[in-house]
C-alpha cells in the first residue's frame, strides 16, 4: 500500500521513526497540558496508519520502533 502513495520501504521506515519520535516528544507534556492532547492524538493515529501501511517489518526495525 505504501507504494500506492509513492513511498518506498526505506521512506516509510523513516516516516515511522519520525512519527515515533514525535509521539515520544509529546509523552510527558501531554500529561501536564490538556491542550497538547489533541496534537498528540493525531500523531498516535498517524503512527498507527503508517504502521498498517508498512505491513510486516524485519525484527530489527520492529525493535527500533518499540
């Protein structure tokens, strides 16, 4: 499915890592400021969509995303 959007496997992996990092960035502040919750939720949803698009990942990549 990623190819349908013009992404190759490496680009999709990079997107997953970038979105994962943003989720980590919001992890602590979202607990302290409710205004950030909406943005943090968008990153959570985007991560899940990208993860679904990626399909099965090699174990090494899977571990990096956890």
